[in-house]
C-alpha cells in the first residue's frame, strides 16, 4: 500500500503542529471506576527512545486499563482516532459574507459521498458524532430535506461551534486489475480532511482572523469562495431589476488580509510566494448567466466525474475562461495580487444551488461544477490521477 504519512500532525482544534511522538492520552474507563476518567486529567506516554513515532495506546496509571483515546498536548481536545496514521489535509473555505460558503459545503460533501466516491473509487466517512450531527443538522437537512437556505454562519467569537471543523477520512481503494468493472477492496491512500466554514465577518479584520481563523495558515488548500454579484462591473452590466445582495467587503481586501495573515504566521517575505494552493471559486454563476457566452464551458458540467480522472483539458478551459472574466469584470488588481502572493492558484466558476432562492425556499436545486475546486486540490496533493489533454 502507498499510504501517505507525515512526521508531524496538526491538531484540528487549536491548529498547533506537533511531532508524532508528542501526544497525550485520557483514560476511557467509566468515571466511577477510575479517577483518571476525567477530561482534565491527561496521561503523558513515556518517551519512545527519541524516535518520532506516535504511540498507539498506553496503560492508565490509576486503573491499569489500556486506552487509545489521544488528546492534543496543547489544548487537551480529543484527537481524531486516525491522527498520525495518515496524511491530514485542512481545507479552508473562506469568503465574504453571503458568498454561499455553507451551501457550497453542504452540496460538496454530499457530492463527495455519492458521485465523487463512485467515480474515483473512494469513500468519505465522518470521524466522530460531532461531525455527523453538525453536517446533518446544519448543512444537509436544510438544503436536501427542507429545501431551505442555510442560516447565516455566526462569528466564531460568539458561536464556538463555528470553530469546530467537519472532520472526515477519505479512503481511496486500489484500481482492480479488471478495470472499473470490479471494485478493489484494498486501500491505497487515506487522508484526514477537515472542512471549515468561516463567517464572512471573521475576515473583515486581520486581528480577528489571527485569533479565530488560525487554521488558514496551516491549511493544505484554500477554497476562496467569491460572489460575482459583489463586483461593481457585474452589477452594472446585469439587466435592470435584477435582485442584488448588499455590497460588502471588496474581494481584493479579503485576499490581502488572507495573504498577510499567512505571511506573518509563516515568516514569509514579500519576495517569497506562499506555497498553499488556492482555488478561487466564483459562486452563483447562474445569477450572471446573461453575461456569459452560451457556449462557455462554465455553463456545462465538468468532465472529471465522467472519466474518474482529473480532466486537464476541462480544467484549463475553465481556469482560462474564469480568469478572463474576472479581469474584464474589474478584478485586474485581484488577479495581480493573487499571482504576486501565491505559488499555485486556479480560477473556477460554480453554483451550489443553481437557482435564486424564493424567499427562504430552494425551488429547484441544480448544482453545477461544485466539485471542481476540491478535485483540483486532491490532484495537487497527488491523490487522484489526471487525464491529459488529447
């Protein structure tokens, strides 16, 4: 097997990076049977002769029973059971207020569980009950069951649940020697993926970003979700009477704050490019359909899922088309900032809902190209293969 591993891990709750050997445990016995069965009592394993290896378990020094419940040595939060075993990826979904981040996450995770899983021979599994409950109640049920829009994400400063990620394992199975007709059961790669849904207001000031969005500079990839209806040129070009959202933060200001936060945290000079891949994804493309060429690739479903590989030709067409649109829509400074700060980036156009909600109701859910930024990040991390341009 070709399982991807790292020499360190990042706690998905306080975002502190540790060596694999730096992990603590708590007793998993019943509280009435062991005094160590309390969250505040942490057991530190003996050193492993200087080797950077994560211990799998240890014996409680009070009741003598074995425990495999790992906790972060910095914040004492219970770590995912897969921590240290496989590569962990933190994907940050960030963007301005009302850019559609929650709807994007709701539809993307459902898409991964179903279409992407079938096409790329992988499976997504929630790491704990907290992720299962939060995704179902806050994301899936409103959109797919009640057909209603998701309530606005609260600031992490007022709602602690916002800072808790949705954590999943994504397991890839080997390709069968008989091709796609038979699915192999052998696991080839496993990654732990943490998704964060950031409140737009938490990106309005660098000081706030520094305190509640620490995961951004420890990200393995950033999906920068932007609303084209925030661009002045787009608003002026749409037919008279088009319903428009209230204008808020300029897209280049969000980009500047994000880049500045990462540079300070990683001590990067302005002459050094940031090596976190950034997918710039413009949402609500259905709302600007009148401004697109009818034959534009952005209007059509992506070709990645159909082939079970990342389609380079389709990606390049969308990337080039979206960059041209962004520059023509008055985003020249944004595009220049992006290339001046990040080593790897790409442009995407998508819609999570595919329709404008009627009041709070979603009348006709028709997502399009939601998977593109996510698949690009998986491809950049060498987790999926590509299909070359013919």
